[in-house]
C-alpha cells in the first residue's frame, strides 16, 4: 500500500509541475475537448444525417446530461458516505458511554 501511495504522490507532483509550466491551458486541453464533443455528436447522430447546427445542439445537450449524471452520482456517493460516517460516530458515542454491543 505504501508503494502505491508513493506512486500516486509522485504522479500528482509530476502533474502539478507540468501544469505549472503550461502557458496556455486552454490550448493544451483543446484536442481532448474536441474529441469529447465528437463522441457526443456520434452518440446523437450515428449516421451523420443531421444538419451540423442541429447535431451540435443535440451534442451539447448530451454533454450537459452526461455531466449532470456525474454530478448526481457524486452527490449520492457523498450522501452515502455521510450516512456511514454518522453511523460510525453514533457507535463510537455508544461505546464511549458503555452502551455498545461489544
């Protein structure tokens, strides 16, 4: 586990150093953003039959739906973690008061 943590920290350091040396962050990520939009365009118009403006509009809606789904999933995960933490805190309090099920 320690080796994995060290690798993760090393990778994070490298990423931050790389971004610190990047003069134009928008240009650096342009290809990735374009590829993502192409993915959504293929999703909404797999046969490439829609007019470009309509395809772009639908792709933008698909992109927004995708990121909203991610947001919803994140909120549910945070809520679930909070419930677990609340339960653990309640158990600790019971144990401290001598009322735990031991």
